[in-house]
């Protein structure tokens, strides 16, 4: 659980308090397969009455590999991003005492007897996002808690987009629990229960359905464009019309929670470079940029070959950490959720996006006029991709 003490430790002081975690190798929660379904087979036959068409989309939305890049820091890129591309988020479907999960390298849905999750009705269909943070905490120590919740937020948006794009109704489900308690750093992060149409209190409207269908198509186009040769962003101005559409669509998502957004605009047509606050559905300019290398100043650490001055904008997410909350876990899920929405949205205009915690908190608060009590929880860089010849997108 993330409380105020955790925020104080891993906020502005995170670079000083960072430590590695423990290496856990003697436990496993691998399930025993009873059968499997090829994803390609499921795609070709999802129109048959015996199959539910949403299965293919949902299992394509989190762990499925869409891009291979041997020039990147990480070779295999899944539909939903995670810190260091560590496979720490597992999507499982539970129905009639069986678990369905994707093996992303074999591209098969593996079916196993359920000996993992309790607290469910065997006649209902559930999807659960399992956080397996053993490797994440090894690389990040206690800092993994924040990253894990951000990862879950990214994945949850994709799952909901896949379900909604097929007109499937659902509701959150938080009564499930793990039947195995001896595995550390393993938890049920979020769950949804599918609803029968006649029992649903909400039928997706046509506009929401169309938006979800478009967002789903963007899942496989999203890229972080990371390269082993270093971060050098190419200059390509984002059109004003794209920015205005971005702001209008952003309003619909940010009104659902109290996560605040500030944007450093660097190269957008019709907008002066500088620091802007997104308040009351309006973009308010706080101050202009000092000069053209301002994006590099925001970075907390960089290599000699780093040059991010070609980015279009840099979105920052923050919230009030003095709300006397016992837990801030949901805040980070919400932030990851909104960040993933933005990532899918901007891919429509051929832009890459990358989640970042590598920024100077105090410097940004001063430039944005963000009160000291606010916590900068995450950021998203938006920039033109390099179109590296080393990248191969896998056909869906």
C-alpha cells in the first residue's frame, strides 16, 4: 500500500532513497496446462456461436507481442507497456473453475484448472489483472509499488477498451483473493465481472462504442521508440488541429477523477513553447520556455547522447498528497489509465509516447507554479517516432 510516508520517500527524494530488491527464484505460480487455443484460430472463428468474439480482442490487449525491435533496449514489445518491459502484468480469464491465460511467445491461450483464485461464482465470467512483481521489485526495490500500479492502469484501460469495443458490459469486481499465499509480490490488482445484457445497468452508447473501436485499433500502433543508440528525438511539428482534438478528448477522461495535468508544450503549431496548466477543461499558460534546450533541463539524469528537444509535448500528472488518505494506490492506477488513453489517442497522429519518472520535481513545480503539497506521480513524453528500420510490427 502506498501511504503518505511512501510518497515522501519516493517523491522528490526517490533518486537518493533508491535501492535494489531481493532476487526470488525458489517459488513459482506456473499453472498446469490442460489445453490451449491458438490466437490465430480464435481470430478466424470468433464469429461462430460457440465462441465469444471479445476473447480474441481482450487477450490481444495486454501481453500480446505486437512489435519486435532488436535495435531497442528491449526486444519484445507488448500491447500494454510496463517498466523496463518486465512482464509483471498477467491477464487471466476465469470461467467454470478454469483459468485462461495468454502465452505471448507461443501466441496461445493456455487453459488450466483454477487453483489460483477464490471468491468467485463459477458460472460467471471474470477477467483479472495479476501483478507479479517479483522481478520488478528486484530491479527497483520498494519503488516497484508505484510502478506496478502505473502498469496496472495502462493494462486496465486496454482491457476496458477491448470489452467496450465489442459492446460487452462489465463491472468492477474486488471480492476475489489468491488461494496461494506463499508467493511474495503476487497479487490480484484489479478485476472485472462480465454482465448479461438483460442485467446490465449501462449499455455502451454508439459514440463510446466507436471511440473504443478506434482506440483498440491504436493499441498495436503505440510505440515508445526506445533505441540502444540513445534518445535523440527528431523534429516534426504537431498540427494545431491535432492538439485541439487532443484537448477536447482529454476533458472527457480527466473529469472522472481528481488527477491534475500540466503540459510542457515544445513543438505544437499555434502554441508558444512553455509551461501550461490544464485547469477547468482549459489550457492556461504559466510561463514561456527559457530557450530551445528546455526539455533537456527537465530531465533528472541524461547521457551525453541524450537530446529530447525534438519532442512535441511532455504531459505531467500530479495530485494533492495532503488529503489524509490511508492509501494512494488508486491514484496511480488512475494516472496509468489516463496515460495509456493519451498514448492510444496520439498514435492516431503518428506520434510515439513514453512513460517517464526521470524528471526534476522541484524544478517543474517552480516552472508550473504547482504547490509544494502536490505530488508529481508520472509523466508522458510525446514525440515523433524515428521510424527505425530495425522495428518490425507483427500483423494482427
